[in-house]
């Protein structure tokens, strides 16, 4: 008699639904018989990676028969120099979602509470459920984190709090004063993971740098990634910076070769290419204005964003998304984030933004 493998899984995993990725460009082009589809769905850098990063990948190709440096010495040294921290404070991940998962695995036992905001990164509830934790989702305020309500939601059973600045998918953010007030209200035995995947895109004077708070809050973990502004999403490399004792715990569960050689070499080179970083941020700011001006012309409400994406309210989002796909334009529906009337649109190159806005107008006025 065949074994029911589902029954063998833990209760948390049994209740999960597999992640459904966005449609690849190649698949959409094959379906439509076209060669010019554009993808504005995954918050990728439209400029691609730094040429210095690509050169670094080429230089280490001949060594891919060798395992990568399990300790990530060169990348940790580069990050430590850039951010004025000790290498012992750094944990490397296969994307920042890797180190986020480490924190959940280390600190949350079955029945423990994990606090996060409504409309926040989908991995938070998924990880919580998978390890048997109890998810405490705090209602959003104006599509963003209500930090005061989140602090009040912390109980004696809370082990972990996830906060994201700026938030994905809404693009909202909280300021330095709000963050300081929040952290002071969190008991020292509760770990706070501050997800700053889109940190480099924000230039507002009140936007906080989580790294400046590590000395005063040893329960804080700051997670960042090379997938967004540095354009290395396909290589999957991220990191966290925390107190050395916290990093020691995170590194205890980190697989020794979780970041590959190509990724680490590219990341080191990307950190040294300030010109590419500047161009990426500049084209994003211009593209955000292009998209939001277009939304205003179409009389469409949108959520002001400081990331490299923006959520626009289009009514029947599933129908609009399907119609955009038929025109060769891939964006991201966010109904799974509790936002059934919105689409999340990545800021693209100027011509891609024009293409999307034209397709959206056609679909809506059609």
C-alpha cells in the first residue's frame, strides 16, 4: 500500500501552499509567439549587474570545480570595511531570505509567537508556519507598518519580530524616530530582524540606517541583499549584520557552502563600483516619477513608494494582469498579500515604463 507522504510531514508544512513564481519572460513569449515581452514583476535592477561584477565572475569560472570559501572571507572583509563592522558580526546567505530563515529556525520553537505586519514579505508567515510557530499579523496603517501596534502585540510568548524598511510589496517606510521608539519598547530577549533589502534606494534624510542601532540594541539583526540595487538576483547572495554573539548563533545553522564562488566574487566587485550604484539609483528615481505621473494621468490611486517598485490600484487586478500578459507585459499581482485590487510594478528602463503605461491604458480604456 503506497505511503501517504503528506501525513509524514510536520503539521506546519502540511498546511503550506507551494510558492508560485511569476511567469518567466521566455514562457510568455513562447505562449504569445512574440520576442519582445518585458518583465516588471520581480524588483530586479533594469540596468543589470555592474560590469566589474561580470568581470569578477569570468575570472573565477575556471575554479568552479572547487568548493567556495565556506567562511566567505573576502566578502565578509569587504562588507566589514564598507560598513565599519567586524567580520564576526556578518552572516552570509543565499539571498537575505536565507539569513531570515536562520533567525526563525534558531529562536522560534513550536507554539512561540512571531510578530510581523500585514502586507509584509510573504516569507514571514511561511517560515513561521513551517517551524510550528504562531503567526501574529498586526494590521497595517496606511499600507505600512504600525510600529506602535506591533510593539503592543509582543507578549511573553513572542520570540521574534520581523520589520521591513522599506516594505515589500507596498514600498512604505518608517523614520528614525519611529524605529528608535519601537526598539526601546521591545524586550531584550525578543529578537528583531530588520529587513533592509531596498535600503540603498532610499535617500530621505529621516530614513534610518539600521546598522547605527546595533550597539544600543544587541537583539537586532539587519538583513540586506545584493539582489536588488546591485543587480545580482540570479546569483542569490545576501547577508545580515548583528552583534557578534547573534552572528555566532546564525552561523551555527548556516550551511558551510550556502553562497557560491561566483556570487561572492561578484558581490565583492559590486561593492566597489560606486558609479553603477549611482546610475541605478538615479534611473530608479526617474522611473518612479515616470510611473507615478502616468498613474495620475490615468486617475489611478497608488501607494507612494521609496523602493524600486510601486503598487497601483486597478480594480479587478487579476483581470488587468491577464490582459497585460496578453500584451507581453509581466507585472506582479499581490492578492496573496491581502491586496486583491493592486498590481506591483517594478521600475524599469524608460522605454519599458512607457510600454507598460501604454499597455495599462489600453487595458483600462480599451
